[in-house]
C-alpha cells in the first residue's frame, strides 16, 4: 500500500508536511518527508501508534447499542437540541424500541429541561451511572444532571470536557438488554467535544452516522459547509440533513410564510454532497413551548402537522440505520 493510501486526514497534524504518512501509520516518523517535521521524534518513538485502552472499553460498553446517531449543527440556535429531543421522543413512541439521549453539550446542556427532567440527578450504581428515565423506554444523560444548581455555569477547558465525554461513553449503564438508538446531542460547531466523541466512537461498530441540522438561512448554511468539511475529515457517515424552521404556518389563517430568507443553497449543498434532505420542519410555537415546559408534543398535539413531520423523520432514520 502506498504512503498516500495509508494516510487518513484525521491523523495528519496541521503542522505536518504535505506527504505526512499519518501519525497512526507504521511509517510515522520514518519516511523522508518526516525529516524536519516538528512531530518526527514523537512519531518515530511509536507513541502515536499506541491504542488508548479507553477506545476498547468504550467499544465493549456500547456493544449493546444498535445504532448511535450524532446530531450536529454548524451554528447555535438552529434547533439542534430540539431536533435531538424530538427525534428521541418520536422513536420512543414505538414501545418496542429502547431509546436514549446523551447530551455532550457540556457548557450549555439544555436536554434535561427540554425533556422535563431538569431537577433529576444521576446516581452511581454498581455497573456505572444510571441515566434519568423520562419514560419506560426513553432515558437521558447530561452534565446538567450533575450540577448542583440550575444556574451553575460549567467553565471547563478541552481536557476536562474530553474526560467527561469519555466517562459518559464508558460509565453510563443504559440498562439491561439492547438499546436500539442512542442519539447524541453535540454543541454547535466543530469543537473539542466533537473531536472527542468522534475519536472515542471511531471503533464502535454501531456508530451509524450523523444528522446535520440547519435553518434555510445562508448564514447557517455557511457553517454547515464547515461541518461538512469536519465530517469528511473524520470519515463520519452523514445520514442526511434536517432543515429546521423552514416555513411558518399561521395557526389561525393557515397561511404559510417564509420567515428566514430561503435560497437554493441547501438544495445545491445536498446535490453536491449527495446528502438526503431528510425533513423540513416548520416554525411551530408549540415546539418551542413544549421544549420550554419539558412537555411531550406527541402527547399534547398528537395530530399536529409538526408531530407528523417528526414521526416521518424517525421512520426515515430507522430505514437509513437498517440499510447501513
Ligand atoms: P440549538 O441546540 O441549535 O442551539 P435549540 O434546539 O436550543 O437550538 O433551539 C433554539 C430555540 O429555538 C429554542 O427556544 C427552541 O425551542 C426553538 N425552536 C427550535 N426549533 C423550533 C421550531 N421548529 N419552531 C419553533 N421554535 C423552535
């Protein structure tokens, strides 16, 4: 195999020469291109090829999870947490499925509130941390459950966040038997948390891929393009794109209005990258209210068009995961 074929973008440091064989390659530190590279001594020591034992333990812990789905967005405020929560709730409408939601937005955890369990705490058990159960077949884990007050700010640097994510993946006991879906809500952008979670899950066979969430606005799409660059560099499978806040339908006159300027950017982006537009979710004040109040939209507005859009998204996700 040639040097170029051995190379994976994710293990080429930014300061490495163009022909870097990759830090995890057997050739790391050994080829002529390595001469003069600031990483040569650590690469040739073999240190970069050492496998973190946590990767193996995480793969074992998550071997009872059938499908892991990351929810990503380039920008904050586009509805990524809402999509994560609603997708988890939609999947859990099927009593045959066991669903869990892991919130790795360490500095801004809003999953506990949106699920109506923000005053709950998690407890250590003999086999790890027990998650909080929202219903019989829907559980959640978030740093929010570990804080002593709702106003407490988490001001952590990269290594501490990385440790927390590692602990979530290693130590949460998702319960007896198999978990069908583990939805992972991430912070916006491509930050420490994303690198950590992708690194820890790279050997986990059940990582089905990610969903990218955006609004129709060009300013949100710009950040989705950066997110796409991240998923390509880390070889993350894209299950598809969710367009949130696509239109507003007036509850009184039923007229549809376009609140955010809509361009052809999203269609082009899907075509260029061969991604499926999984769903276009309307702006619906009842979603915002349910998430604020921690209520389940499927209980309160079961016949609403938004509930149907989300159930349809859940069906598509199940089909995609079965195909993978
Ligand atoms: P993010 O996780 O991307 O930062 P959130 O999910 O927290 O975004 O959503 C931001 C705000 O927008 C929240 O107040 C949420 O209730 C609201 N929201 C999200 N999607 C919709 C929607 N389709 N209709 C109405 N409000 C929405």
